[in-house]
C-alpha cells in the first residue's frame, strides 16, 4: 500500500501508461488484502460474496477461488443468477424478490439442469407467483425468506423498507403457503441488517451524529439478532428444511459473525472499498478500485477539467454520493458543478497537465462497473489482465 500520495499517483499512472482514458482499475494486491480482512472480520462464518458489489465475473471467480471459506454468491437478479450459472458459478442466492414469470422460468430451467439457485420471498404473493411457474415447469424450487431487520422506534425507522416479515407468526404464515404450494421448499432465511452494515458511524465532522448512530446500532444489534434467531427456530420447528441463514454486509461483519443462528455472512463492497465505506468505527478497507479520467483542458490557473466523471452513486441524494478525486493529491470538486455528465472541473494548487490522468474513487462498489466495459487489473505495477464487467458482457438486469 502506498502511504505517500505522490508515490501512489506515479505508481498508478505508470501502471496505466498507454491506456486510452477513461479506464476503471482494480489494484489486485489491495483487493486481496481486503478479502483477507473481510474473512478475518467474518470470524469462523463462511462468506457469500455480494455479486452486485463486484459485477465482474473474473473478480468473483478470483475471490471464490482465493479461500475455501468463500462459498457462493449473493445475486441481485434472477437472470443474473442464470447468467452466472451459465458461466460455471454455483450456489447462487438471489437476495431480492421478483415475480417476472419469464425470469422465474429461466431459474427453473437452471435448477432442472442441476444449478443451485435460491429465490427470495417475503409474502404469499411472491410464493404464489413462483409456485405457478414452478408447477408448470414441474420443478421444485428452493426459496429463501427475507426477514425485516429494521428497528422501529417511535418517530424513527432505523433500517430499510424491504420485507414485511417481522414477527415469527408472519414467517410461519409464509411458510404455510410455501408448504401448501407443493413445489417450493424453504431452504433459507436471510436477515440483512442494512442499517448496521451500510451506515458509517465515524464520519468526519459529524461527531454528534456518529454518537447517535453508534448508540442506535448498539441498541439494534441484540434485538435484531434475537428476532432472526426466533424466526429461524420457529421455522425449523415448523419443519422448514433450512440449509442457510444469511446475514450481514461489509459494515456489520464484526457483529453478525457473533449471531449463532447465522450460518453464513455476506460481503462485497469491502473488496473494492468505495468511499461510503471509509468511515466506520470498527474497520477500514483499502481503496482497491478507482477510475482515471484525462485532464482535457485548463480553464484558469486554479482549475483543470476532466472529460467525464459524473458517476453519481444511487441511494439518497447526499453529497458523499459523488466520486472523490484522490490522486494526484490536493484536487477538489467544484461545489457548483460537482462531477459532471461529460466534464468534471477540479480545483487545486498543483495541477496535472493536459492528457494526464486523475484518479477518482466511486462512492459505491459495483456501480462503478455500470460505467465501464472492463476493469484493468493491476498487480506489481502493471496491468495483469483486462476483465469484462457485467456491462462489458452486455448484462443488464435492472
Ligand atoms: C441483502 C443484502 N445482503 C448483504 C449486502 C451487503 O453487501 P456489501 O457488503 O456489498 O455492502 C447487501 C447490500 O446491499 C444486501 O442488499
């Protein structure tokens, strides 16, 4: 890892010399360091890689092959799971429900061909839609129940809006419909504590807010782990042949790993370590993914303007969702323009020359890959491979 920003700039600039800008790159040495750090954070739990946070089959394969504790992928779409299965990946948990018949039919075909794909459900409507297709296709589909892990306090919803299943009774009600379907089998439970895993709690300049978030996290963790454990126990008692109980994300591994009801944890973002994961009290990952834009013009003595760059991350429209110029050191976005659709002005004292690269980090992990067809994989100061992203493969699911 380069401690000196000038050395880091020179290193990456040299590594991508001769490439046509813009490019996206992954420092594979840092990627591997992050994977080891994630596994350490995960304790003794197996790790499912969040494919949406990588969106590059070569890197997914690399992560899975790096350590036997990396087991399976968490997908964001049924067709993504089918596409990955066709590339030889297996043990695919689709973490977000869908009722599109054609997509479910594609999953049925993959399951019939011997691939292991679990679809997500959280209500009878999901179950009935999946069952209608599975019945027609004469396939038994394994499914996973998503349990809401938000903490609802008077006047505050600490969590996300996803599954309506919060109580044991609600979980058992969905299980009853699954059993009655005759063609689905409840093999998994997922309880993703998004507000623990995805909310920074050591953000510079927000001391009070950090304290409140840490207090909320401390209060939520035992309550939500109890909820997940109660649901899992009740479903097992009700005869559910559960094979997996999934929890966690990059930002919650140090607590999720202590939940005895959880059989595996998920993480993905920590591999690239985008800027939204910079400010957590309990961990820090190395910035492995970046993109480089060319300096295309110099409007005055304090600015350069790069071509491209407006890769704003999804989610609530908060300032940290913009890319961050990191190398060379000392460049900042112009507040009035931000990272623009086709041009990104940067202010600084020492300015790179026209044609030079400026390296940015994205706020989120896999979304970077929606902007580039390939990632340059950098190792030992040179491009060791060029790996297709989902976009480069023509994969568009949502
Ligand atoms: C269901 C689920 N599990 C786990 C994760 C964690 O992924 P990451 O480690 O990339 O933050 C996510 C991210 O959104 C998720 O939606």
